[in-house]
């Protein structure tokens, strides 16, 4: 079945474009897929359809300023990454809980989506969370040769282009994608610090990560062109009280030529990877840690 279009309104009354992949048969849980930076919800449709076929209701969405949630122009558009977490993710999580009607809700976060879980009000109600290709974005620990690209992005391209345009014209530059001024500014500050958001935002942010106690699966990949093994480890070190299951996967071990930062969500790799995701989620769903 094609996903159903939805509009989810945030607490500050911003309309988010979303999609529902409805479960085939009686749904047993709801999965919220939280996107990576500048990645549209349509990219996650193959995984959403597959999970729906395994009796999950699945919600995908675009952050404000992204995809179908973007205004006509990003010039002067007011949003940062914390807005995405505190407003957009919170609204989507509330929509997931409403859809769940007491059934478990799980969080599947790609890259940025795995970083901002603790910043999202209501995340304590989740049954489980999965981070995919998620780590801190500290530029000196980026996988090589991304390190050189990151230096140019954070210390030249982002500040200069944003000052000139009033937003980051990443699409024209072939770098990340178009981003609101507040998003690129905050993300840039985080990526220039060894402890990323925790280092910039301080102890209150560190405490948010400490409060996460749910089961947490981390899937990272040896050929990830964005996330080094160290950056993955640093992020998940902040989740010190979660029930962490850290899995670093080499494509050749699964008979795959490549996975990288985005391959998990593509059907070619998904045939080998998605069943293990479902097997890990099953105990949390069966335990019935329901949404409230």
C-alpha cells in the first residue's frame, strides 16, 4: 500500500509533512523514523513499507524547513536543531503515541535522528530506540577524506554562504542540502567541538543523555564515509544508562559490496539487515512497554 499523507501540527503550530505506512494486519507497535540532516522522508519509504508488512505502523516526516515541510524560501526562516527536537520530534512522537493507542512505540534514528533522541520531550515513553549510522559530528574525527571537506564546510563555506544568502544554499554548493540559518549555525558549532552538542550546550545536555534508560541498538558500518568508529563511540558513551547493544558491521560479512552512511535504508542491503533489526525489536515489543 502507498503511504498515506499526513499533516502533523507542532506545539508552536508549524505544519509538518508526514507519511503513514499502515501495518498489514493488526498492528503490534508504532515505529517513528527520524531522518538524517537534509534527507527527505521519501528516502525511508522502503524500510517503512517493509516494517508495515511486519505489522508496524510507521511514521516518517520532514523537519520544518526540509522537504515538503519547507517554506517557499529559507531566507530568514527561524529554526535550529533544538527546534527540530523539541518541537518537530515531540509532535511526531505525540502522533505516534496517539496512533499506538497503548501499544509500544519505537524510535529509529538515522544519523542526526540518533543524536537528538534525548532532546525530545516525551522520549521517556518509548519502548526502545535504534540508532543507524549515528555518531557525533566532530570534524577532526570524521572519516578520511571527509575531514578535509568538513574543515572547508565549517570554517569557510557555511559561514560565508550563510552570511551572503540568509540560509545555507547547500544544494547549489553540492554540500549537504539547503538548511535554515539557525540549523547550519548550531550544527557547525556542535561539529567543531570534540563532545559535539554536549560540549557546546553544557551539563544540561549531558544530563538529558544520562536520563535515557531504554534498550538501545546502535548499528554502524565499517565503510561509513561520514561516521568514524570513534565518533560513533563518543555519541553512545553519552547514553551511559541505556541498555546499549553496539554492533559494527562490515559489508563483506553480509556478502555486500557496500553499505556506507545511507545503504541500510536501501532494499539491496535491507534484505540482509532488516530482519536482524526486527529480531532485536521483538523482545521490547513483546515486553509490552507501552506508550503513555
